[in-house]
C-alpha cells in the first residue's frame, strides 16, 4: 500500500 497512512493498516511502521 501507500507509505502514508494505508501502510499502518497493514503494518504499524509509518503511523506508529
């Protein structure tokens, strides 16, 4: 997914 907010849905990396 996009490394913005959708990435957090898959795996908490960008959002936290």
